[in-house]
């Protein structure tokens, strides 16, 4: 124990697990740092996944599908739009504003890359 009741720094890795010199790490999966954090967040992953299998979805459809709030969906959709992964279009229909979302080619590629990486992680943990 270090002075003043604090624990001395340990050599433990993430999650408090000591690094293992003999640990095997597949070449294609060095760390989870390769995961696209713009998609990895659950609501964002839900948005791009839903848009990947639908030509477009309205704000209301996405909100209901993902069981989230207006504010939460807005924040996450904005992040994906800033990344160029989705496109948002707004129009007025019968006096009411209607927001529609579509996945972009870059968003589809990013989702495919993300899914391939997750698949590789799953295969590595099962072997």
C-alpha cells in the first residue's frame, strides 16, 4: 500500500486484469479501438441498422422503433449526419414538419466495416 492509504499503481490492464504476455490476439483484431465509436453507441447503431434495411424512415418511425425520446434521437441523428452516415430531409406536410432519414453510401460502408469487425471479435472469442 502507498502512503496516505492509497493503493500503489498496478500493472493491471483494462478491467483490472493483469496483462498476459502469452495472450493470443488475432492479427485482424488488435483492440476494440478500431470500432467506429460514431456507430458503436446503441442508439446510433439502431439508427444506421434500421436505415440499412429501409429506403427511408421518418423521425417518428425511428423514435418508435428504437423506443427513445425526441431529444435522444435528435442528438444521435445529428452526430451521424455530421459524420456523413445519414442524410436528413425536412419538409412541411399539411402544416406539420416531417423529418425523413436515409443512410448514405458512407454510412452503409461504415456499418459493414463495423459488422465485419464485430463478427471477427465474436469468432475470436469462440475459438
